[in-house]
């Protein structure tokens, strides 16, 4: 026995030693793992540093490449700019001289400080140097006109028209306006407009039409310009879908004057699902007054033409100084290279600026859209009051057709029945006169719902049983006491009394709840009745107000 214990003790000591050795080895391995982990962290940190340095180096490299690219673009642009300007000077330098001379003659004629012979001599020499430029013969015609040389003026005008009919017509129209020769001005304007595409009118044409409407170009007593505008309209009317387009165009413009209705009718807003439709048609009814006020203000307003005169002179000087078509490719290249220099070689930004400059004043509209915008959105085309009147007069039939269509559609939206929604009550009224009927339905609904709720608040079978069962158990307990069952008797009496007490307690609670339900439904019935009466009253008021506002359509149509 002692040997066995000794052997077991030795074995345990051996296991303990081996475990200590394993434990030491585990500690050593853990230390090594910690060292490896530290080295891995160090490597990871070094990698991050390398990545950061690499990212920084990449950014610096890209910045260097971009800077080199910008520097190259800048150098190339400077070289090109010199060559382009030399080419422009060689090919079109005389064009610039003609433009400067034209501006000088216009200013000198205003001041009357240059001899006519000097003007004639200067213009004839320039004519020889520009065999294809439209402004050269126009300049000769201007000088001949100043010198009252009709024959030379006619010849020069014909040549200028041959070279560029549109620009020549506009030039002499604006010169005649400055000289207060309005009859001639109108004839030149008609010729200019005849060169325009009624589906693609630019900003200059819009200003010219504005000036015509304002009377700055003279009174069109012969209907010269009016006939041209009628031709535009007739050509547009011949296009498929024109009538539908006008209807939509003017309907959209008229509906811009529709304002959000924010009047009363708090009960209809809250207790009628039809309110959104009612609000929409009421806004349509108020549109009549809004439109009448808008148009009346236009026709009662006096216009000022000072700004428009400045715009006309601006067109004149722009027309004289703008580049000719054959110059444009070189001029655009010159501008692009100048922008590259201004942006320190940034080619993308230069091209973006170039595009913005090109499109900044590009306004192209068809004639009817121009009329619509002038009448209803004058701020978009900077139309004067005179142009608004002019546009409304020309568009009268289209306005009337679109307006009548809007009226018809709005009246079609008038609901025959208006919903009334109070809690779970949903019914309708036509004119608010079925108050008694709706109140009766409301009362019936509330009573039905009340009875349904009350039916859930009654004593259950056990609670009802407690009264008679408790009494019976109590009597059994008394009998047991009299028969000597001292333990069972009192227990039965207590249980019976408890059941009876429970019955009356539950009965009292149910009665209280039922009374509370009766009160709640009574209040609900009264409150709902008040809401229904108030909503019906608002229905009557709404119908009356709508009829009154909608009748104002006659006033606008007559106007």
C-alpha cells in the first residue's frame, strides 16, 4: 500500500515538473510572439510611412506635371497669340480701320465738327482696301448721304446689301433712327426683319421689336412692319400642331398668375376629403381677378424709353465694331489663347470661360414664344410696357382661347358632392341643405357604436354567478357550522361572502365604465353635430364665394 502511494506521488511530481517545463516553454513562445507582433507593428508603421511618402511624392509629381503642362500651354499660347495677331493684321487690319472710321464718322456727324470733304476722302480710300467687307460700301453710302450725293449713296447701298443684306439693313435702320428719319427707318427695319427666321429670333431682333412697339422707330402708318409680322404668324400657323402649341404655351403662362388660396374654411379643410379639389377650383376662380389686375396695370402704365434708346445705340455700335464672319475663326482662336494666358496655362478653365462668353447673351426664341414671354414674363426678355401691350394685342385670340379652355377645365373640376368626414362618419352634401338628414345619420352611427362598446362592458358569467353562488356557499357554510364542522363551515362562509363582494364590486365598476362611455359618446355626438353644422355652413359659403369669383371671368373677357 505504501509502495503504491509512493509511486503515485512520484508520478504526480513528474507530471508537475513536466507541466512547469511546458509552462516555461509557453511563456517563451508568448514572449517570442510578442516580439514578432512588435516587429509586425513596426513594419506596419514603416509601411504606412512609406505609403504616406509615396502618396506625397505622387501628389508632388502630378503637381509638377500639371505645372509643366500649364507652363507649356502658356508658352505655346503666347507664341500662337503673336502669330494670330500678325495674321489678323495682315488679312483684316483694314477691317479694323474701317470700323474705327465708321464710329468716328457717327460721332463726328453728331458733333458736326468735321468737314464733309474729309469724310468723303477717308471713306473712298477705305473702300479700295476692303473689296469683300460689307461695312466699306456702307461707309461710303453714309458719307455720300451726309454730302447729299444720292447717286453715289444708292450705288454704295446696293453694294453693301449685296455683301450682307441683314447687317446693312439693320445699320441704316438704326442710323435713320438717330437722324430722326423714322419713315426710312421703318422700311429698313422691315427689310431687316424679312431676313430673320421667325422660329429663331436672336437678342438683337427682340430689342428691335421692343423699339418698334415703343414707337421709337416711328409710327407704322403704312403697315410696313405689321405686314412682316403677320407673314411670320401666318407661316407659323401653317405648321402642324401650331394651335395646340399656342394653347399650351398660353395656358402655362396664364396659370403662372394662379395664386395659392389660403382663405378661411377651417372646417372644410379639416373635415372634408374634397378640400384639395375645392382649394384648386377656388384658385382657378381667383385667377380671373388676378389676370384682370395684371393686364389692367400693363395698359394703365406709362412706359419709359430711355433704357431702350441706349440699347439701340449699343446695337448700332456693336454692329459697326463686331467681327465679320471670315474673321471669326481667327478671332476665336485669338480669344482662346488670350484666356489661356490669363489663366496661367490652365487650358480647361480657358475653354470653360470661352464657352460661357459665347452663350452668355445667346437668346433665341420663336416669334410666338417671344410674344408670350413679353406679355407674361417681361423680365425674361427685358420687354418694355409698350412691348407687353403690343404682344397682348397680337396674341389676343390665342389668349382668349387658352383662357376659355382654362375656365372650362376649372369648372369641370367643380365637385357635385362634397364629402364630410367626422371620425368614422363619411357622407356627402351638395349645397349644405341636408343638415337634418346628416345629423340623423350621425346620431344613428354614434348610437350604434355606443351600443357596440357598451356590449363589451357587462358582467361575465362568473361575475353574475358570484351573487347566487356566493349566497349558496355561504348558506352551506352556516349549515356546516351548525352541524359541528367548525373548520369547513367558516371557510365556506368566507368564500361565499368574498364571491358576493366580488359580484357587487365588479357590478359597480361596470356601471361606472358604462356611465363614462355614455358620457363620452354623448359629448362625441354633440361635438360631431356641431362640426357637421359648421361644415355645412362653410359649404354654403364656399359655393357662394366661388360663384361670385368665377363670374369675374366675364369682366376679363370683356377687357
